[in-house]
C-alpha cells in the first residue's frame, strides 16, 4: 500500500499537512467527535467537498477504523477526477474498476464507480464492501434517487459498509422516494424532511470568499414561430405566458438560425473580454440542449471571437480529455451538452450562457455551480439567461437552502390562494404536455434580443425603456470589471443605473419631449413597457415576500379587475403597477 499523508494534522510536522478551509475543519471536527456510521455533508458547489471527504478518508484509514475506500460518482469523468484528487492526497484509487471484475492491485486502497455501475451489479459491490471495513463516499447522493433501481442498488450494495459519507452541493427534489442512508425528520408541518449533519451554503461561502458572486444578465426579445397546425404565433420572452408558449418562445430564442442566440453569444463574448482584462485565462461555457445546437453555437462563437470553441458531447470517448485540456489551457469558449453540469472542476470558467431548454432547480444549481469556484478574491461569475420566469426565480433564490421533502402537503387553512397555487404548481410540474411539445414539428420563424436586466444578490438592475443589444446602456452592465468585491458589485450596479437615469432626465425638460416618452411610442411599445415594469415589480415582491409570481398577478387582477396581463390594456396595467407599489409602501411602513 502506498504510504498515506499525515493521518491528522495535529500530529503532522509543522507545514507538512495541507491546510483546510474553516468549514472543512469544522465539519471534520464534528465528524471525528461523533464518528457516526452515516454522515451527510451539504456544501455549495465550489466549496471543497472533495477535499473534505478525502481528509475524512485519510483520517479513518490512518486510524485503522476502515481498511478500504469506495467512491461512488455520477459520471465516468467524475470517477477520473476523484481518482486524480485522491492521488494528490496520497490515496491511490482505481477508477477503471467495474462491479464484478474481481480483485484489484494491492497498490490501491480503493475504487471509484458510478451509480449506474452499482445499479447493474449491486451484489458484487456488496461482496466487496463486506470483505473489508469499508468507507463509502457517495458523491452527489441525490443521484441515488434518480431511479428506483439506482436507489435500491445503492442500498443493497452498501448496507454492510462500516462508514458512509454522503455529499451533495445541489438542491434535493421533493418526491416520495427516500434517498438511501439519509436521515429524515418531521418538519414544522409534519412532513418528513432530510436532515444534514453539516451544511455550508452559498451565502456563507460567499462571505468567506470561498466562492465567487454571480451576476446574472437576462435577455428578452420578440419571438415568432409556426406551430404544427400551421398557425404563426408571436410572443415576447419575459411576459406572462402559458407553460407551453414559454417553452415554444424559448426554443425559438435558442434556434441558431435566429437573431437572439447570436446576439446573446456576442454579448457574452464582450463580457468575457472585459473579464479577461483582469483575469487573463478566464473562460466561458455555453450549455446547449443537443449536439446539433452545440456545433452551431461553436460555429457562431468562431465567427464572433475569431477563435475555435471546444465542443464537448456526452457520448464522445474523448470528452473527459477535452474538458481537462480546456481546464488547463487559456482558450476562450467551451460548448457542452449537459456534460459539464455537475462536479466537473474547471475553475477558470467565469462566463456562462444558458442555451438549454432544461430548466429544473436541480440542473440550474448544478450548472451555476460550474462558475462559482473561486481562485482568488474579487473574481466575478457572469451568467447570461433567457428572461424565463422560472430561471429568473432560480437565480434570485441562489442563496436558498433546500432539503429533500417527502410527500409535501398542501393546506388551504388561512390561505385563500393555497388551492389556486397548488393547482398552478401541479400544472407547472406536469411535464407530459411539454415533453410532447418538444417532439412536435416546430418551425422557428424569427427572433430578436433585448437586454432586460441584471440580477445580483436577489435585486434587479436595469435601465428604463428598451435596451438594445450593442447599446451603451447594455455596456453599462457588460463592462463591469472582472475583479470586484461582492459589495462593490452591488454599489457599481446602483451607481450606473442612477447615472443613466440622471443623464436621461434633462431630455424631457423645457418644451422638448424625450424620444421615448409614452406620447411618442406606438401602442404595442407602450404596453410592452408597462408589462415589463409590472413583471419587474412582481418579481421584486416575490423576492421580498416569497409569494409566487402567478399568485401575485392573480391578486392584482382580483383587486384591480381586468384580464390577464398579456391582454390587459394600458389603464389596467397602470392600475396594477400603482397597486403593487401601494402594497410595498404599506409593508415597509
């Protein structure tokens, strides 16, 4: 067996033990004080879960509390990444092992496998687990709930383990399937909820300068498409739409033949250039829906930046090598189809483009986690998003912690909107219709992009009126320096917004009217401005109160009258704007 590093830092010679972050030391101390059989550590992406887990492994091996190590990871690439990290920690791991392949070289202290591999042959893994006093590290443990077979396989294979250390950095889902080896306890409403042994969230990591702050840049725009029935439809991203229409509008925006995605890619490349002034090796990642789109986006990036982009496809054998080469180099862009979604460590990623129709809280957290890994103080992550309500909601709630909830209950006692909210949530969670929609014949006719707003620390920043791509107003946000402290980012956003507002005011003084006053815009432009203002206020109300956007719109309709915002007239929209402002004043006072 290769000699391990120092078993515990207090016994190591001064300067020989690797330093741990404060949270890692605290979690390690808690673990060693209690020495539990099962331990769940929830830490935000980029915080250093791998280092913590390997430190625990070295401690247990050094104290002879375990003899062997099994690491379970979501993907083949992550198996290799774990093996490389373990080797640096003095723990040789075999990442090529598969269940049932028999003995391994005596040079290794353990193996790395995937959840899928465990599910194929859990009995073989159980036999290996029983043969030795084994520590099992379950990386991103929520994957054990991805399917019944995976969960059952994990439970069968590792039930006899001496120790189990479960890790996750992303939100659990709410469903009826308990995750193996996770403890549940009744919440305030009596619903069983997962209990973590140690939690280190994004907000804590941000204050400790362990992760980067994230600046979200949202883009809206007008979309048009033809349905299977031959009907031509036009709608705007960022306006209240049904789930199916939102899906169609998003698919239109992401069509490489339209104008929206090329405009957003060009804006993202400008942002990357600005970041690289201060962080020379900063890279960008475009997350695509499918392989054809990924290749098309790479071609667009070549035209925009003059440099070829690295394309990573999940079914390519060389995908792991491509990711590693990009991570170690200094090229500008990588385009991936879900491959770089979780656990893959490319610390120099600083700019991201959300160009996928996947929009679940879990995947969002995984994807954004690729950009928050800090290397030095002051680095900022920038993520470009379509102005889709659920994505903006995820961005605004980045700091929220979410536990795994079993069979969530809905009660209408004391909440007159509870029944409607339950029905709305059920409709939004039912993917059947939208899944069928994705398979329907679909023809995108055209798209155009507009800068909508920036979202930072749950607050929105933008300029009045329509902000066109390539304008000075857009550059107010794209030109944010690449090295700033979190509070400096907020102050600069507020300053630029205020400066632009002051420079516009003199235009409407005297007898001359500003070019963008209501009197000089068309009806549809005026209605668009009012809808955007209303949506912005509703979003702010959501971040302030936690009330869902749809419930707020319904309450405004009930008080002010009129149809849905998408078809309301100017007077009706203005009444709702005034009413929600009254709510805000009353709540403040």
